[in-house]
C-alpha cells in the first residue's frame, strides 16, 4: 500500500512538473502572443523615433558626428536608444512607462546611470528632469540632469541635455538629429 501511494505521488509530481515546464516554455516562446500593455501618450510619441538618426553635437570640444538608433524591445514596453553605437563612447538610454508616466534611465559614458522622470510635455516636446531616487549624489557626482526632446517634424528632432559637472550646471548642449532614410 505504502509503495502504491509513493508511486502515485511520484507520477502526479512528474505530471505536474511536466505540465508546468511546458507552460513556461509556451510563455517564453517567441511565437507566444504577448498582451499589449497600455502606455502613456508620451511613450507613444517616443515610439515614433524607431530607426536611425544622425546629426552633429558639440560638447565643448567642437562639433562631432553623432548617430542615435532607436528600437522597441521587451514586448513593446521599452524604447532603447543607442548613441554613438559601436564606439568607445557608446551610451544606452531606456525609455519606459513607470506607474503610467514616461521615465528613462541613461547608461552614461561617465560610468553612472541617471534616472529621469517626465516633467512636462505637449504635442511638440517632452521634458525630463532628474529623479533623485536613482542613486546619484546630484551635488557631488557629474551626471546628465535634464533633457528636452523637441519634435520639429516627423524626420527632425532636437535634443537638449543639461549636465552637472563637478557640482556645477553646464550650459545646455543642443543637437539636431535627422532621420536616416533607407
């Protein structure tokens, strides 16, 4: 009797593990349908940036060529931006909704990751401001502190970044980027 109960329990465990494993594989399958998550109007506006953009930026040492690439990841819930892709100065910024509001995390060449939250927006622009909960000492650590994205037209954007360097606010660096058409 005891042997029968152990055999039945083992069989039930095998079925349970196999069923759970199959369910997890189905969820992880690239062909599995992912339910669309509602996003903010600002995130929807950011999605229009998907593609490659080029322009010139001057960070105080003269203008240099800049390329940014935007792509959707994580089932359409994150917009990834790569600046200076393939170079030693490559940086990544992730845009996402946090509690229904657009936010971003910037992985910077300065070796830190400032976070920013939506400050304001309208039909033409989105403004981000420093999120003090990101773990950066804003008074003592150099970092990107604010950013404004202005949508000039479907193929032109202006990006204005405010930095804090050694505790001092730097002048805004404005870059105009044009969409690269294939």
